[in-house]
């Protein structure tokens, strides 16, 4: 198997190359990685860099080293799916439809309760941060990149505002994994409605109204699902028309 050339920042790239290959399925659970000498030659790296990368991948649960036997890929059940790198590799290699479906399932299972909990537990600085994030969404105007960044920050701040440390990793994980979803949604023409929905959610949390926060979050999620389906459908239709014109 061949790998793309590594950048000069070898210590940051070796684990990325190997981790992506594992998540992509180039190595299946139970497979052993090539011998150290072979990997070093393929990647053009030192043994020190490779060993550091291997330690990192072991820490993420992707592989395990067995003395005198080698290094083996673990079943994905053991992977740390909340790890930022694993999330990035998953996003890069997953089927988009499957990825979106799984993300919406997770969001519906966690966000409404996170919003309600935040409405009960948010400190003054949490409420200020959520309000600031919402204002950044308003100020983004037609700037899609600014909108996505503000939207991600807004939802992450809600999880932080729960003041429940078991919610925090989910918020951090979603801030990484939802970027692609939000980037798709940003292409739609529903921004005015989305602003109103985020305002309702922001106000409910800031005003300490958990029931309203929960219902506002559910409403936002249901509309977001429809928005993304519509944007993707329109994109497919446009591609089909362009294909017909070229043929």
C-alpha cells in the first residue's frame, strides 16, 4: 500500500496518515500493521516519529501492540469516537447520508435536554456567552463561513452552560463533527427563519425556562433536518441538469 508524502511537520502527520488509513478500512480489525522498518520506508520517517504516532493511536483505541506479535487494529467498538482526530477521520471517510443521519440521531437525543439543563444551570457568564454567540450569527449576514463558526460556537456554549461535565465532551465533539452539516445547511435560503429559531432557544436559556428551551431545540432540529434534505436534493438536481447539458 502507498501513502501520500508527509509534510515537514512529521510528528503531527504520521498519526493522521495511519489513523485515516485505519478508519477508511485499509486495515481491518484484526489486521496487523506492516513491520516498523517497512512503514518507516513507505512514509519516509524515522522510527522515533513512527513510535510516537503508534503510541498516539494506541491511546485513541485504534490499535494495540502485542509483544513479540506486532501491532494490530482493534474493532471500532474500542475506538475513542469522541476524540477530535477520530471524528475528523470518520467525517472524511463516512458516507454523507449515513453521517448526517447518525448526527441527527445524536443531536435529537442530547440537544433538547442539554438546552433544558442549561436553562436551569447556566451562570451569568454562560448566558452572556450564548447571547454573544447568537449575536455573531446575526452579524454574520451572508458570510457563510462566519455563520457556520458562530452556529458551532452557539451550540457548544449550550453544552458548556449545562454545568454538567458529562455533557461537555458531547458539545466539544459536536463542534468538530457538525462543521460539515452546518456548512451544507448554510447554503440554503432559510437563514431568516433559523435566526428566529436560534433566538427563541437563546432567550429560553437566558430567561431560565427549561421547557421552552427544550421545545425550541426540538423545533430547531426538526427544521434543520428538512433544510439539509432540501439543500442536498437541490444540489443533486443541479448536478443532474449540468450532466444533461454536457451530454
